[in-house]
C-alpha cells in the first residue's frame, strides 16, 4: 500500500504553541489521530488571525477545507506542548494549500510528530458557490 508523503516547503512564516490537554488523549494513552486534525484546525485559525482573517471572513469571502492529508511521525502525550508551524503554498485561482509541521521538544531536541496539508477553497456562503481568492488575501499568503 502506498503511503501518503507530504513535501513540506523549506520555510514556515508562522508558528504557535498548543498544549496537549487530557481530552486529547485516547485509549492508547497518547494523542489520538482525530486530535491531530483538531490541532491543525487551531493552528490554521491562529495563522489566519495573524493575517487579520478568519475562515468565515477571508478578505470578504469564506473558505472550505476541501481535503486533508496527515503523516503521523511520533507520539504526543498529556503535558506535551506542540509547536505548530504553518505556511501557504500552491495558490490557484480559487484556493491554496496550507502546510503544517507539528513538533514537540524532548531532551532539548525538536521531534516532528506530524506533518499535514489541507486544501482550502474560497467560498461565498450566501451565494453557495466557489469564488476566487481575493487579491488582498493572495498577497498576504505569498509573504
């Protein structure tokens, strides 16, 4: 079976810290795979906020996550803090990709715990249709 392989960009222009909560832990006593999707959602919201946007107001339009891919690399446990780095790429007329690198620190070393990629599509919720990436937002994503 072919495995998902995400090619990360060489540079990330945003990062934030997200603590692992007890509710993030599954029956295997580590962070569950569903929680990784929630962590990248939180990282995406903080990334967008740093640009002055939200998922519902992205320079006047909304956005929808069209797809997601995650590569699991290492375990995380209650009490860990993950550094989530985010950057945009693959910008097209109607959407773009967001890339995520999740790392924890152990014994003064950074350990990649997961990498992910989400496909984001711009969407007009009132008209219920896909729209173009706004020029202002495109310019901020490129920087």
